[in-house]
């Protein structure tokens, strides 16, 4: 969930009384008027909190036609503080209803990252009168032990809901998994392993992943460890996820491990491994490092539980390098668009490919075709699809009348995609923010297809049917209004199609919640 030393130093100076003071914010979000939707830099197609600080997505579970998004939340400031679980619900992962805070800090500590499951077989025994329990599994982070410089700061706890997530009861036997005496012991992602009729917890433990199993979500047994000498280790491992994906009718397993710092473009990022999981141990097919997203601004990404064969991924759209410093006034951070994951094979390597979930495209309101070299008007959030006749240089520029711009595109010489935000607007808040970022091209096709999801303060690039993905945030002084595609050889650009996207606040009751 969080591993920056600066955050731990900051944590030491937060008064313990804040644990109780923030409880007054239960209805804080619900009392806001609709003006928050028009604030400068406010995302129009991405989830963001009305006020306060947000980081990792947590407890994402789909149940009875509703997507539940919980998230790391501090209602009393726009910088990181004592963590709660914020809560929002949606029927389509795009239009969200803000709900009261789900979990508050308690005597065991702050409520750090974790997951939630629908215990349909009532293995936990929490279910009553036919009500299926939703069970949240999270890390309790003790600030008192932190101040004492102890290692056993983090333990795993659970809570349950019998009214489909409206209210939560913490288990009286918490913590259910105690710290063995290590510094980082957090972010449990739990799923049901049908072949073994048991729950599997995938837990981040310093520089590796530890797997635990349980018959009832209360009693946990260690199964195995993975990754001490594999993958990227530029920072501590966090926010893991383990799930199957089918490839040509055969189940393969994907292990996601978030890392901070040490990403391919600096700071936070999400790596993954593809292999086999037998209920006891994960064995990768390849050991080289692979990234779900090569941009600097996707982190802590995990998948929704209980969605069947669909594996839908969501990440925090920021980077610990500057997350506390970005120039938004009343809130901090947004989530990526939901992304559907699948496996592709390039040569002998399995790659996880991502594409925007179909629910994103349902926001399309108006579509137009553009010629290469001409300028189109953005007028709000949009998707842009570009198809080329060959893999050759081209660039896409988003700009405003102040001369501020973000440039994205493909560089033939390095066979890589890039996003350049050095002239994007507000950049001085952190010395490393103004930069040009790159991502390798994996496709062997002679042509390129590229889709952009553009919002007021972000762009998400999906290239070659999702084999390469980049996420980037930016903060222009006024929203980008113009969109231009250029190439040295104009015949390279076969088509440019732009679709305006309706704001999630248009005709949606979220703004009145």
C-alpha cells in the first residue's frame, strides 16, 4: 500500500487523536454539492473522490449487479494521512455513487490496502438468514508500534457485511494473520481456489510474495514464497494479485506485483509474471520483468473479484514520486479507466494485454474522422483511434491556447512509444515530473493501431491491441482544446477517428450524492 520512507516519517507526526477525529467525516462526502464536478483538472470519465486524499483501489468486488470500489482514503486532508476505506458503487464501473466511509482506523491501527470477496458458501460462518457475507481482508497498520520502531507493525484483519456493503462489522478475533516480525507485511488479495476448496491469500512480504491458504477466511496457513530473486526489485513489493486467464482454452495464472520505486519510467509501477499455480506454489514460465503499464501513472492495480471469466483491472492514476504534490486543491488522485485483461503470445512469451472495458466506449456521443495534419477540437473527454499503414514515425499533440502541450506517438528508430509532458503546463511542483517517457513495442505487425483515452488531466495509451499500455497525468492551466496528428510521411496515417465521450456527471445522480 505505502512504502516510502518519507511517508513513514510523516506518519510519526500525525497525532493519534486523528484516529477518532476523522470519524466525524462519515457523511462528509455525501453532503457536498454538485460544484465539485467542474473543478479545475477534475476528471470527467475517471473516478475521483469529491474531497480529500485517495490512493490504492481496495476491496473491489462485484455482487448482485453492483461493482463495489473501496479505496485508501483520508477525508481530512489532500495529503496522505490515517488511512480509511472509502467506498463507491456502480452498475457499470463508470457512473459512481459515493457511499459513506466503510472502514475507519481502530485500536489495531490504520486500514491499509486489501481485498474483498463474496463468501457465497458461507465458509466464514458470518452469513445469517440467507444473507451472503461480503468479507473484507485488509492490513491493520499500527502507528504506535511504528513510532516505537518495531517490525511487527502490520497484521491482517477482516470485516464482514450482511447488507451488500452498506455497513461493516470488524471480526472480534482480529488480527487473523499476525506479523512474523518483518517490516513490510501487507496488502492481502484473497480469492477462492476451487480445485483445492480453499481461499488463497496473496500477500506482499518485503521483497517477495507469500501465499497463505484458509478454509474459512479466519485461520491461515503458509503455503509458499515467490520472487526473492525474480523480477524488478528497485523498491518494496506491494499490492499483489493472483488470477487465472484462459489462453486457447487452457488456464494460465497471472501474478501481479506492484513495485515502488523501480518502475520502468521512475517511481511506482505494476509488474507481472505468467505461470502455473497448483494451490501451493506459483511457478513462472519466464523470469524477465514485464509491466502491465509502462507509463509513470498507473500503480497499485488489481482486479475485481467475482466477475467470472472477465478480469477487469483498475489502478491508481498517480505515482508516489509526486502524488502528495500535484496541483489539485480539494482532492488528490483518480483511478484509471477499468481495463479488461487477456493473454497474448508473442514468440514464446505470454504477455498480458489490456484494453478499455466496453463500458468506457458506451460513453461515446459523437464520432468524426480527421485527416493527418489537421487539427480537431477536443471539447472535453474523448477517445482517439489511429491506424497506420506501416510502423513509421508519427506524433499526436494535445494543446491549448497558452502554448502548453502533451506530445504522444511512435518512434521508429527505437521501436518505442512515447509520451512527452515537458511542456504540459504546471510542472514545477516536483523536479522529475516534466519528462519524456517511453515504452517498447511488442507487436510484430507491419502496421500500428493505437487508442487514446483523453480526460482533462490524463491520457491512457493502448497500442497494438493493448500489448503496450502507458498512463500519464498532466495539469495544463486550461484544458487542452486542440488535437493534431502529424507524420513525416502523411500517407503513413491510414485513419484517425475521434469520439467525444459524455462526462460521467451528465445526467448522473453522482453529482447530487
